């Protein structure tokens, strides 16, 4: 018996939520914790959409507003903690990089499955969720850059100083 595409998608979203909630629980920086919880909440929303599709009940999706919300959180962090230096260890940043790869694979999966859909509404929803996953990836990439900058600053500063001479 083959796995229903909706069951598979629901499990992917459930796993994604669990991953982000676990990362949030381990995070000590409130702003980053909030962003991780926003990502988890998006995954719950996707799960519910796939559940409706599986049950053949009306489903609609508008797409995520996560980038706007995250931008506001980063702005609040910058304003509140102007002199705070965030210190994240490499292993934590590697977990965020793993999440980027998961989001890339999810985006590809949903795009592929959208092309297999006979139902135009289901196809539209799969493509919208694929776009949400791309936004998640973009957010995580920017978050990783933001968090890893203190570790690469010395190297970057050396190269920048050489140009000043």
C-alpha cells in the first residue's frame, strides 16, 4: 500500500514543527526563539491545509507573512540590544543550516507534487506551500548569516582593512 501524498506531507510538516519547537526550546535569545516558533506555527498551518485536502474539505491558503514578522523581530532585537553581542556556537548554527536543507527539499517536493495534481486548487495550494518553504529557507539563511557574523567578522575585517591601505 503506497503512502498518500497528503499523509506524507502532513508528516513532513509535523516533523518540521517538532524540529523548530525543539530548536526554540534550546535557544536562549528571545528574538531567535520567537522566529523559530513562527516557523513552527507555519508548519502547523501547512499540516492543517494538507489535512483538509486529504479529507476533501474546502482548503485555502494565502501564504505566509513570516518574513515581515521576522523582520520586525530582528528590528526589535537590534533596537533593544544595540550593544549585545550574540554568541552562538557552531553546532547551533549547523542546526539552522540543516533546517535550510530541509526547507529546500520540502520546496522541491511540493513543487514536484503540484505538477502531479489533477485538482487545480490542490495544485495551487502545493505551489503556495512550496513558496512558503522557500521563504522559510530565505529567513533561515539570513538568520544564519546574522548569527554567524561574529565568528567570521575577524576574517572579514582583515580583508576589509587590507583594502583601506
